[in-house]
């Protein structure tokens, strides 16, 4: 299995273009099943999760190609509504296919999804929402069987603004009979992107970006040509890396309005940020300042997907910072790895107390999940000496060749094959 080898201590500098959003592309790929005709999706990054989703679509009978950053899907030839367990366990986002399969075939057979081990991420809200639309759901061990002659519009209230549940219900409801209202919906930009994609295929969806989404069912959808939004989490990762290495980086193909909570935190830490419509310049020329309190919460609050990366920056800050994680209870696994590099961090339940140190030092560390891996790469870029990041298949799930991305702005980072270890 590959490792990332980083020689740290070099300020990042230059210009980088941000690739398309994984968390927008995955539900959009799932939603392509709803169309009668060819769907072309642009600005799609090459990630492990994207390739797994395409493998699932092919297994269902679709034709799918990924050339450069363009994915073409032909769903008219889809014949199966059964997702193999081997593919489901590779990626949590495979759960997005429940709604489209139900709407398209009247049934869906799948299994409990896999993905990063960052805490409980049950799919109860997905199943409850589909049941409210009239689906019969049977759970047989790890296997889930959903069926419905035709889904019926309903008013669905979510106990928690789950992104996945909101998107799954949206995709199921676009072909349901009548009107569906999702109350307490998640508000993330990726949901807004899914709404635009569905409407471009002929759906009638409005309200994405607010806590109430209204869907009027239609009889059928057709193919379209669509471009995915840039990845705000990749954008944030590069911003934090520029600050942690005390560099100066220009980011193109960005949406600063989607990162206001991160921009606010970085400015409190003394980072200089200039933002335009689709471009940002980030610079840090001295040791960052501690930030007294950051709390992760659903959008538009501070994102849990940037918690680990910002913790790395605060580990180098002057003073004590407190970071509270409220979304996933298992998302502090990177703390021990950062401490191996010289960080001074103490965890008490869902609070991390970070006493900044002047310098991190290279070490061999393990990426325990996608965003933890990104945080360790940032730590390696900022550290003195050589860092080896293992288990980087997690990182490849969400960053398109992260080593090439950082090399373009001066990072001394390479990918090497680890022949001494074999992971199951």
C-alpha cells in the first residue's frame, strides 16, 4: 500500500485550481439513474469514492465512462436494483442509490454501507424518509430491501439536518406522485447543486439552501449536461496548509461564500485572506494566534470536515485553543498522530484542548480516516524533518492525487509504494 513521504518546513507558494466537489458529485452520479437518456457531468475529480460509485452504476447495468474530468452515464440500459455487498462496504455514499433505485425500479436491495470509521452514522433518517413516501422497508441482517409500486408525496420532518437523508429523499421524491415537503432539511451547498442538477433534468425542486425543500413529482426525467461545483473542503484544506506553512497561495475555481465560517476562524488566527467571486489569496507570515473556541455544526456553521485540518494549524498557534466536535463522536482519532509529531492536545469527551507549540517534527503516522489524513499531510508540510503518512487510501477517497496538488504550490511530497506492510 502506498505512503506519502513529506519533507517539511517549506512555505507553500503559488496558484492552484480547486477540483470538483466529491460530496456534490456522488449524489449527482446516483441521481443520474433517474434520467431517461445520457447524462454528462463535468468537473468530476478522480477519487476512489467516485470510481466505486461508477463501478456500482456499471454493476446495475449502466454504461459509465470517466475521461479527464468528465463522466458520461447512460442509464437507459440499467437492469438491476441490487447493489452487491462488496461494493456497498467500500463507500458510505452508496446509500445515495436507495432513493433513485426506488423511484426508477420500484425496489432497491442493498446493504449497510461502509466508509470512514468516524462514529455512528446510521441510515435511520434515510429509511424513515423513504417509508414516509410509501416504501415498504425490510431489514434482514445487514441486507435492506425497499419496495414501492409508486412513491407518494408526503411531508417529512427530519430530527437532524442530515445531508445524506435530505438528498436521498429529494431524489426519491422527484418521481413520486404529488408534492413532498422536507422540513428541517440540511442546507449544504452540495444540496443546492443536486437541486440544480435535478431541475436541469426536468424535476421541480425548490428551497435547497433553506431548511424547507419542496418537490413536485414529475412523470419522467431526461438527460442533461451539468458541471459540479468546486470542492469547499479541498479549498479549506489548501487554505489551512498555506497558513500552517506560513506561505502565500492563490486559489482559483473557489466559492468563498461557502466558506465564511472557516474564513472567520482563520482571520481570528491572524491569517490574511482576500476573497473575490471565485478566487482567494491566503497568506500567513508569522506564527498563528490561538482561537479560544470553535464548535463544529451543520452548515452554515463550522464544518466537521475541516475540524482536523484546523486543529493542525492551532497545534502551532501561540496560546490555547478549544475545539468542540458536535457532529461525529469518533472524529478525534488524528489527535494521537499529531501528538506523535510534537503537538500538545488533550481530549475530554467531545472537546479538544490545544496548547500550541512552536514546531512540529516529522514522524511516521497513520491516516485513520479521510480528513484526519489531510490534517496529517498539512502537519507534515509544516513540520521540521521527514514525515511518512501511511494508510493513504483514506485520503484518496476525497483528494485527487493530493501529492500532485501540493507539489504544484511548492510542497516537497511524494507517493511511495510501501512494500514492507500488507493491509487487509
